[in-house]
C-alpha cells in the first residue's frame, strides 16, 4: 500500500510539473503584430523609426518608416528572440536583433557594418 502511495504521489508531482510547463509555454508565446515606436542609438546618433509588423508563426513581414523613408522588412521570431531587417540602400541592410517582453523589445542594430548600436521599442496602442 505504501508503494502505491509513493507512485500516486510521484504521478501527482509529474502532472503538476507538466501543467506548469504548458501554462508557461502559453505565456511565453509572443505576438508582435502591430505598430512599434522605436528609439535607436547608433554611437550618439539617435533616430525614432516606426515599425509595423505582421507575424505569421515565426515569420515576420512589415514596414519600416524613418530616416531612410519607408520600406518593407522581413524577419523571424522564435520564443522571445527577434530578428528583422530592411534595405537602407541597394545591397545594404539594417539588421535588428533582440528580445521581446510583452509590449516592449530591445536589442542591437547593425546598419550595413557602418553604424552599430542599441534600440528599444514599445508597442503602440491599437486605435481600432
């Protein structure tokens, strides 16, 4: 009987751990779809571009709007890790990498190996 109690207790612990993992996985799911206001610092030069993302699974598409005009962007998101890029001139890309935490994100920016720095972003409220 004692052995059965130990087995039952072990099963309860395993089920509780699995339930916690399932809940945590659902909480970790990030959706960046929407408009983001970003502040970029490239070695003392600041910019405030706007990014609009559409997320489909791990795939990102969208628009950059800022100092380089308006252009398409592409990227990916896996868990809380994000990477996206856009063309700043023919053959030269800006690449942003970082992490997402709910309605904020931050990371590093690399503008065609010519300028590098950091960025932070905040999701803007949906106006619908």
